[in-house]
C-alpha cells in the first residue's frame, strides 16, 4: 500500500528517495504514528518532502490517495467484536476511570446521551452541568471539568475526556504569501555557484590519498582554497513614498541576501533609476554614486536585481526632468537601458500584487523596459526570477 503511495509521489514530481521511504517505514515500525491519519500525514510529509514549497503538491497526492480512508475506518469500527472494544478500554483507562465511567452509565450511555443532547440543544451554553457548552461540569463541551466527558472542539484543560470530537482543518501552503527571511534564503540558494578561491587552507583528503599512494606511502599533504559562493549580486532598492508599506519584506530580502552571498553590493534609488544612486539614505543628498560608476566598477558577471513597486507618474520614467526630487538631464528609461546593456542578467522584483500591474501605466512601461523580466516579490515570484538569472 505505501509502496504505491511512494510511486504516486514520484509521479507527481516530488521525487522522494528510497532512503526517505525506508525512514518512513522505520518510523511506522516504531509506532511514531499509530492509528491516526493525522499523525501519519505529518510523519509522511516530514519524511518524504524535501522542499517546503512542494507541500501543496504533497497534500493533493495524499488527499487523492487516502481519500475515504477515515470513512472506511469508521465503517470497519462497527464490525469490531465487543470484547475487543472492552479490552481496548481496559488498556486505555485506569481502574478508577473505568469505575467513574460505569457510574455515569457506561460508554454506550454516554454516547447515547450525547446524541439526545445534540437533537435537543438549540443555542450556545456556557457553564452548567447538562448542555453542550464551555466551562461548567457537563460531560459534553470543552474547557470545563467532568471526570468522564466528551470534549467537543476547543482546547482541553483538565485532560479528563474519554473522547475528543473535533474537526481538524489542514490549510494548503500558498506560495503567494509575503516572504519570510528563511523562505528568501531558500529561494536565493538556487543562485549559488561554488568556487575555490584564495589561500590554500583546506585539506584535500582525496588528492592527499592519491598523492601519498603515488609517493610510495610517504605522506604528501595537498591543500585547496576554501569553497565560497562565487555568484556576484547587485541589489538596487526603491525607497520612500509608495515603498514605505513594503519596508519589512525589503529588509527580509536584504538580510537574506547578505547571509547568502559573499559578493553582494547594494544601492538605493527613489521611484526610478537616474544618473546617481546612494548607499546611505540619511546622506543621499550629499553622498551619491554616479550610475556610470556602477557600470564601470561592477563587471557584467554581476546579477542585477531591482526591487521596487514601479508605481509613479509615467513621466518620471520617459521624460527628462520627470523626477520628483531633482532635474534629471536624461530620462530614467535611458539610464535603465544603459544598466541592462551592461548587466545582461537582470530582473525586477515588485512587492505589489501582480493582479494590479496591468492597471498601472508606469508598471507596464517598466515591464517593457525590463523585457518582461518583472516578478512579484513572493516565494513563487522570487523562484521564477532566480531561474531567469540562471538561464
């Protein structure tokens, strides 16, 4: 049964390995998930899914494959011999608990009374000792106290219920949610390209063994430089104005990029790129870096990433003098095209929802300048943008 489930996951391009499948089997043999479809779901997902962005796909396969299993378990439950049920109750309940349960009329009486309460009750109750509600001493409800009751929804408290009745919902993960730093790091890692550069400080064990063998057994130690992420990234952030609501996600992206890339530079601009940018917003009027310097300083092997909502007057992009802060001798479009001619690998990440883009002329102009290399600043958008940079 589980082998077919394993193949169903592989067919859905989740690609669990044999080792992961055997890990699941071993966990089941140790009763990590026992007689609970919920526990098995979490165990299987933890064992077989390597990428949290694939949880949606796993949920679909799991739902299709195990559809109806709970109904089947309930149908089978009615066929279990009474003596088995009694034996299970003896195993699960202490002698004192069994005595209290019998004092209330027994298991069957408890469930039969619950059925009647459900038929009779018409409104919410709190406290009391009869109706289904919260608090109180009724055998039915939650957050109250009864030595042998049925907890219905809510949170437990006294741990005295003999049965818990609640509906558990599992929400699919949505890859359009705003990013957290960890998710950004996972997406940015696709850009990593390791290389060995610098001083030879790390022992190369394989080469040392080969060299020692060729040297008739005399130790010949070989060293290599430490591996570093050789990818170079240039981030350009739009700040101020309509970008203020997006400060948090930009900070998360900035923090994640700093952690992931050894060669990373950043600059700020407002609304659109012109003849200069800056690195300190507090000194942006006095300490600017000419855009030509970016082109001449950073090689074409840098991957350029613009982060901005591209929301402004179209004149700010297409006309000289269109900037809202200063007189720009040349249009922002001219400067953007110069940057794109130099940095061939470039994308634009937009924190605004993609559904809004088509209604904003400045976003449309920016997308055209970027040759449609604009992506939403979400997990899926960042993943697509990174793939474009690698193409």
